[in-house]
C-alpha cells in the first residue's frame, strides 16, 4: 500500500525559457548525469522538463518541505526509470523506511510524472 503519492505537470517551454534565461539553473536542478543524458537529444529541454516534473512528484510523495534540493533526487533513464536519492533526501527516505518509484511522460508541450512512495 502506498505511503505517499505525488504528481506534477510542467510546460516544456517554461523549463526551456528558464534554462536559457538562467544558465546556472541547470546545475542547481539537475545532476551531471541528467544533463549529459538530455544533451544527447535534439530537444534537451523536453527531457529535463520530464525530470523536473519527476523530482517535484518525488518531493510530494515523500512529503518533503520547501527548499528541498532537487539535485538530491536523480532520475536515471531506463524502463522503468530509476530514482536515486542522495544526501538529506536519501536520509529522510531511509528514516521513514520508504522507497520511491516514478513514471514520467512528455509530448511536444507538456511533461509530467507520478511518484509513489512505499515501504521498503
């Protein structure tokens, strides 16, 4: 039985504009591995937007507070995608005995994700 559920949607153009406008933002939101993965596609913003939505969904599923570092939540590509938690976020999930699964999607305009936190 799930202990937490989170969902997020974001416009891809919104992420693309933010990353163009604030180049250092990418390094505050995404791990090097996530940035490398996205850069291998013609429209990296689409893949980064899906990861951003997934990170927000994980924050909600784990009931984390505002100010959570999204770099501490890493989305690793695969079928299904893998969640790797780091530092404080990992400590909190471990203390609560939770593991997180995620599903993400995107089309031309919108990216979305759903995360479920369950007992480990």
